[in-house]
C-alpha cells in the first residue's frame, strides 16, 4: 500500500462507516475493540506495577531516585526495573489514552453527536477517581494527570474547531505536531549541553568541580554538627556570621575573595536547611505510613496530593499532550487496527527503538548511579538527560516489538492472554493500591520498609498471575470491569448493562 494512503486516510477502521442518522453514544462493543490496544494496555499495567511497588514501601518524597543502599539481588532487581521499566510504561499508557480518545471521537462523529460534554464528563469522572485514589489509597496516582491533560486536549480541539482547523482530521499533520512537540524538551537539553561544551574549557570545569566538592564537604560537616549539637544554636550562628560579614562588606569594601566566601557560606546554609527540611518531612512520612493510623496516613496523602496537583500542568504540556496526539495518530491513520499491513513500520520502531534506547538508558544509568554525581551537577544532569531520552526511545521500541510479534500466530496466542488484563486496566490498577497498601502500610500489614526489591518482584508475579486469571474469568461473564462499568455509567449518565449477552 502506498505510503500516502497509510498516513492520510483511515484504513479499514471499525468506526469508518459514517451515518447520516443521529445515533446514541454508547461504549465501544467488544467486537469493535482493537485487540492490540488491550494487549499493550495489559503489558503496560505489568510494567507500571513493577515500578510502583517500590514506592509503597519507600518514601514518596524520593520518587524517581535510585536507592543507593541496595546490594546483591536487591540491587540487581532495582537496577533491572529502572533500566527496562521505569518511565517507559506510563508513557505507553499515555499513548494508549490518546488512542482511546481517538476511538471515542471518531465514534461520536459517526453517530453525528457532539462529543464535548460526553468527553468532559469522562475526564471529570476520571479526575475524581484520581483524587480519591491519591487521598485515600496511594499518593502516586497517575489518573488525575491523564484526566487533566485530557481536559486540556479537549479545550485545544475546540479551539482548533472554532478556528476551522482540520488538524485532528489529518494523520500526517498530527504525526508532525506530536513528534515535534515531543522532541522539544530533548532539543532544549541538547542545545544547553552544546552551549556548555563551547563555553567551559577543562580549566573552567576543574574549578567548578573543585568548588562543588568544597561546598559538598562543608554541607556534610554542617549536617554532622546539626546531628551532634543543639540545632537552634547552629541555626542562628550562620545568620549572625553572615550579618557581620555583610556589614563589613558595606563599610570596609572587603576583597572579592571574602565576598566569594560569603556567597559560598550562604549557599552552604541554604543547602543544609533544604536537606534538613527534606529529612524532617521524609521522617514524618515514614512515621505516618509505617506506624500511623489510616487517618494519619490519609492526612499525609492529602498534603502530598496538594503538591502533586501543582505538577499536573507541567506534565500535561511537556509529556502527555504530545503522547496523546501520537496515540490519536495511530488510530486515525489506521496503522494500529491494520497492523498486519504495516509490519515494516512496527519492525522499524522495534529495531531502532531498542537499538538506540538501551545504549541511551544504560549509559544514563551508569552515569547517574556513580557516587561522583552526588557533587557534580553537570555529570548528574548529563546522565539524567540520556536516561530521559532513552525512556521515550525504548517506549517506541517496546510498542514496535509487541505489535511486530502480533504478526506471528504463536506469539499472538501468548500475547492475547494480556488483553483481559488491559480491558480491566482501571480496576486492576486501583486493586494494586488496595493490595499493596494492605501489605505495607502500618494500619494494615505493617511491612513498610521491610520487604526489599527482590522479594517485591515475587509479589508482582503473584499479583499479575491472579489478575490475569481473574480478569479472564470476569470478562467471560461481564462486559466491563467493576470500575470500568462505573466510569462508563457516570460518563453516559445511565446504568450500563453488565452481563455478557
């Protein structure tokens, strides 16, 4: 099939037959579901559980950092999860979210019905689910971020519609916008690195490194003092010392060297205060989750949620919206529904994504896990940037690999076992939090901080096996998972039939 047809038309879509008679909006029937989406969603759910389980027994304030205290099998398990899983599968979930949005929007157009109020309700309900999950179960919720980004996407579509733009009807244009938008953060990082490389020679970098080491040493010394002496006295001393030095600077015009010492002292004091504040908050969190009552844990979660909600706009505009757009393209172009006809595309994604993604990810990990990065910001930033770019590239590789394997009957038979897990993704995702908080938190199992990374992998295995069997059993009898049914009923403002007819 010519490339032009692939990128600019909807190919054999299950929703491609338009109707001139208004139809009522209703959930996509089982026969019209795109199986590849359910399989990807099920596999992504496994990846998300592998990543999330760590943060049920570890401080959420350290979210995203590697536990440097791990050794032996625990270190191996943690490193493998970070390399192969962390940051990859929630991006795939975001892509799938955009695919789902495309299916619903196309369905609404074919039913000749407005989709704005319908999708608005759907996102509001999801946002409420996310808030409740974050406050009453687990602070690491992702649903509220998807819902917020979905509302922004809806507002953007209405803006484009009012300006007579047909962007969301043109697959090629969508693909360009999504890719360019996604590349911008990486491009900014590349340009910043290019500028630093041109600006700092070896002598400049050596001076910067020596100063960072000096500051780190002073910070460590001050922290040791705080741990061994009266905190209030130490808290006042730097302020008095700096005041005296500042007076001398004004009155006696001290030398540049003394001024630099004052600035260094100020930076040290700020870093010490910041670290002490973090350690205090972390200790409060651990106490609330490991020994506190349910309501004490909930009080902490609500406070943490207020911080996480402020980050939603940042995540929406830098990460989720471009992924939603690319997911929309996968459906509108028809390449996912008709993946058997586009194996070249997905095999290319697999080879390029895995071939580039693993070197970027492993290289970034090797840099960031080195102790030197603790006091060399440039080194840490470089490693983090490589790892960040590797997340996107590997995500594309995983998608390409799965869809390519679906071209084989044998692989398709095995991968299809994950489809029921994906069809009940919302129910299974929330169930993860119910199970893991019951195991780890002080008001239930009380094993917070006591189950290390290697045994956590066994917990994941048991949970996924049980959910695979349960989801398959449930969907033979019911059309939706319990929470999926509630979500749809609230979205469509009427009770949805549950039983399989």
